[in-house]
């Protein structure tokens, strides 16, 4: 889904058979993924925090695998 191309689809006032853009995007999402919404909705801050925690745990696991006692 390219957001740059969605703007020109937002002409439901001129062409009444088309859905408003927000409902059209919801329709495309459901058509593509087979469900109306995400299972878990996270804020950007929560996603960034989880990603950083994941990176830290991977670094620690790698450090333990290689046998290094401290990071450079």
C-alpha cells in the first residue's frame, strides 16, 4: 500500500460510488490481511522500546555465546 497513491483516490464527493478514503483504506486492509484490525495496537514509543529491549537481549546473548566478559 503506497500512501503516495492514496490521495488521488480521495474523490468520493465527485464519484459517489467510491468510499471515503478512510473507509477505503480499511477495506483494503481487510481484503489484504483478512481481518479488520491489527491484533495488538502499540504506540510508536512502545514499539521502539520493545525493539530496543530485543536488541539488548540479542547483544547480551551474543556476548555470552562468544564468551566475552565485557563489551568494548
